[in-house]
C-alpha cells in the first residue's frame, strides 16, 4: 500500500510516520524545503494550495490513501489571516479531492470540534455543526467539500491535540510543562471543557481508518471530558510539577481574539466500536506521554 502523508513536519504528521505499517510505502510532504525528524522515507515539498502542484504530486506517486495532516490551526490568527486560513483548510482540500478522484486514491482528513458552537457538548458525529469562529468555519467548509463529493473519504474530528515532536510549536501540555519546570506561574481557564488527545492515538486512529477502508465521519480523541484547569492540575501531578503555580481564571479574563466553544467535547463511541480503538482517559494519555519522554531521555 502506498500512502501520501501531508503536513508530515507537524506533530500529527510525525506521529503518523512513527506508527506507520512496516510494509507501507510512504511519501512525505510539507511546505518546508526539507522533512524533519528521524524518518528516512522520501520527502517532497508541496504547496497544497496550488492545484497543479497538488495534481502532479498525486499523479506521480499514485497513493492508495492520502492522509491529510496539514492545515491552518492557529485559532486566533485565523481571525486575522483569513485568506491564508481558507487556502490551507479549504482550497487545499479541494485540490486534494480533485487529484484523488482523478487517480483513484482515498482521502483521510483531520477536522476539529471547533465546527460546533460549544453550547451543548459533547457532540456525536451526527450533531449539527454551528461554528462560531473563522477557524471552525474554514474547517467545516473543508468537511463540506468532501461531504458533497463522490470520493471515498473519512474525516477524523479531534481536539486539544498534544505530544512531543521535532521542531513544532508548543501545545497546551508541552507549554505548561515548560512553564512549571521554570517555576513560572500560569493562568488556566476552568470554563472550557472537552476531550484531550494524545497525538499518537489520533495517528493510530487514522491508520486504522486506512486499514479497514473506513468511510464517513469519526470522532477520535481522548475518551474523558475535562476542563482545562483540572487538566492542568493533572499534568502537574503526572509530571511531578508544582500545581500551586496554576491559577484558576475564566475565559473572559484572557481577551482572546477568537471565540472558543466552551462546553465542547466529542463522543468517541463510534470510533472505539467500529474502528476498535483503545482511547485513553486524560490521565492515561499523560502517563503514556511521560513514559515516551522518559524512554527518549534514557541512555
């Protein structure tokens, strides 16, 4: 089987490469000139916002599956950089769709809980989307591109993705660990709730989708709903850090550019039952991350 992995230099992309089937033939792609990390599979720089460039990529490699881990994920920046956000989250999906259809490839795409308004979570795959910010609107538009097509596709919605990888920007967990290690105080909101997702488990879910030729929408995230403040306390506990540095605040205190879904969360029963995934609770995901970090640091 041949797999094209887009966004391979990001957190999820690197985890996809690390957990790929042993017999998989993989081509890595991203916007940077070179691939990052220890993976030695072939790499090709591609701008998915360019239709002809994307078409050549798929034509030349002829993948069985494209796993699209690329996207614009900076929620606040999306409110200001709308054209760039739309290009990455919608135009790129359109270009991949056309290329996959022409060359008979299947497409697995990653989306987000931000397609929901966060008033009545957790949400199932059948719940009606209602995004409240531009990032969520762009991700929903990307989903709708696929929904309206005749392509064999699967969409994996996730949220609060975390983990360690080479050269990536900090995520909630790695940011908090570094702050607490330095003895710096942090302010964490207690009125935003949802799942927290170890990147390895999302990668495993995407590989499972490809393995069983799944089609449609799946929620793949940690199986526990928790608010950010109590998740932060749990991070401090699991990594033996000072929870006294964590102050409890409300979202309104942060004056963030983009609105957030407050009572969010994804119901993951379908993915666990139909794909056979074993998804961790909040503590289990953090313990798995800690073990991985300790193994990497061992001689």
